[in-house]
DNA sequence: TTGTATTAAGAGTGCTTTATCTGAAATTAT
DNA sequence: ATAATTTCAGATAAAGCACTCTTAATACAA
């Protein structure tokens, strides 16, 4: 898998938050229910994002998490970096430590161009853009087709 | 990690075989020694490649494995596919099952173009090309700096 | 002040990947 | 034949990742 499961969950949650009409505190439980993810696990994942300064969290009733910056100023790469680290954007295809211009692996040249393309894509793709698309018809975010009614969702989350 | 460790070992071994002057049976022990990989583990990995029809194996003294086709007719994608499967070339960035044109995720459009680029790169990069580069000066293949003298290597491999 | 909702933190469990080991089967050489 | 060499197959062990659960800390509301 390209991204770890933790990372995918984090990205999904971040996009979900960016897709909301206003940036306000959302409970992790609500996000987990909406995205069909284990609440406890998502909690751990989002802790990474708050510690990285991408989210702000607030405990207690009506608490939750919110984007620390405007969604236009958080890139996909920011989120990936906070959870999986920046290895994907730096690593050698053949996993050779220290692979670089001075000491390249046979695939070095092809791979670096690919990698930088990937990095560019992820750095310029913002949560704002992704959130907008998530709001469009026929564009989905959750792991399984979920019911649309938010009230129902909260009930299901118990 | 982009590729699994098994896959990386398999690719490295395949490139090593392609880098040899002629395509003849090489013992897995020799490859493992050259690449600094656990012999037993590499054995398991290469079994995947033989079962996929990419390698031919021969038991007994002077046996070993050899490329089943000319190195120019085996692509990097072939090797990756045989070990890790073709998920990397097909998967949704956000890990959503069934993500496609009809039912896209928010990152679908950006990701598919990236993915097809990756697939194209891996399909057109042949073991012949990679083997050639592995033979060039200052291009390395093994996980750690290895001695250059092939005779010495054979001795070390016992 | 007490109760409740919520995130934070960390310990614990199970599964997958990675790695090791052993014996069997095949092939060659003596 | 017998011994030596090599891949094949399966069992086992160790490590890492995904996930769960429990307890603490924090904040609000009645």
C-alpha cells in the first residue's frame, strides 16, 4: 500500500473537516461514524495531526478537533508527512540507504523524477480543493456507502 | 514503504541476474551473498518469481535460477507484479474500494494520472536497461557497499 | 460541586510481514 | 549406489502494524 492505513484515515478525516461549511470543532466520534472508521483508532491518528500543529483540539462537551489553519493552507503532503513521515517523497525505489546523485541505484534517475512529481502533486493539492470536491455529487469520501442523514449518524455512533 | 521488502529483494536479485554477462544459472546463495540478503528469505522470494514464470530454476549441483526470458523482455512492473501484486498500479490513494470514474474519491483525478505515469515507467523499464546501469561505475545495487572482485565474492559465498 | 462529554495517553491484543530453520525432492558427480 | 549440492515446501519465531480497551485529564452544564 502506498500510504499506511493510519495515514489514509488521517487524510480522509482532514478532507471531511475541510468539506464542512465552516471550520468549527467536530467531535472525533462524529468523524469516525461518518467515515466508518474505528473511533479509538482514529483518535490515535488525529493525535498525530494535532501534535504536528495541523489540528486544534478541545476537550469536554462540545469539544472536538478543527483545522488549525485555513484549509487552503494545508496541503495533502502536510497531512501525509505528519503521519507517515516524508519517506515516500525521499525514499529510493530499491530501498538502498544513501541512494543519491553521488551513489545512485540503477533506477535512480527514473525514480527521482517520478518522486518529485508526486511531491509536487501532494504539496499543491490543498484540503480546500479536496474538501470542495468531496462536497460534489457522486464524489465520495467514506470507506463504505454511508447514509446521508447526519442525525441518524449520530444515533448510530451510540 | 512503496514496495515491500520481499519485492525490493526480488527486484534487486532480478537486476543482478540481468547484469551478468550471460544468462546462466546462478545459485541463490551467490545472489544472497552479493546483495547482502538472508539466503533463506531470498529463496522464498525467488520462488514467487519462478512460479510467475519470470525465472527458471534448476536443482542440484551447478543448479540455480536464471531469467526465463531475455532481460529486454522483462519489465520492472513484471517483477513487482509477481511479488507485491498490481495493487500499486490500481489502488485508490485514499484506499477506497471501487474508486473509479463513476464513483471517484476527491483525489481521484490527480491520482490516476500519477498512477498511470508510474505504471508506464515501470512497464517500460526493462531488466536489460537496469542491468546495464548496475554494471556502470558508481552505480550500486547491494544494500551495503560490497567488494568489487567477483572471484572474491564467490569465495565468500562459500 | 457533581456529573457528563470529550480528547489524551498508554497498555494490551491479534494479524501480517519479515526472517529463520528443517527436512524433502531433484540433480549431478564420484 | 552413494554422497554432495541445490531448490522446494512447510513450520516456526520475531517484529511491526492495525486495532481495541482502559484510565486519565479537561471542560462544560446543571
